[in-house]
C-alpha cells in the first residue's frame, strides 16, 4: 500500500519521471481547460503520484508485474481521490480519462 504521509517533491523526480509528467500534463491540459492554479495543482499531484509509485515499488521490493500493478492501481485511486477533492467527480473522471489517453500516444 502507498504511504499517504510520504512526502515527495519535484526534486525527488528523476529525468524520466519529469519527462513523462510533462508529456501527460501537456496532453491532458490541451484536452481539458483549467484555471492556471488548477493546472499547476494537476501537474504537481500527477508528478507526486508518479514519484510515490516509484518509491513504493522500491521500498516494497516489488519485482513482479502483478505486484507493480497493485501499486499502480493504488496510486491511480489516490490520484483520483485528490482530483475529486479539488475538482469534483465529473472533472476528475475527465482528467483521469485524459491521463489514460495520453499514455496511449
């Protein structure tokens, strides 16, 4: 399980995570218009979740795809909950859908 008290920041991100986060955020924010402060919030929580996922995989020693998938699923739920809290269910779901689309690009 992900530790919700785990503090992460962009300084903890590696180059790949920063690039992936930028790619995802750019795609999502082209699809869904958000106010500048909301766009920054989205970028931050999305990157933070990527870092948390990586930290949890490392801390747990997860090596199998099955174990990693569980961590990613928990991470998606955590991200969705943060987005729902900020934007409401409808916009949060649209953001999550756009995130999934971006990964297929």
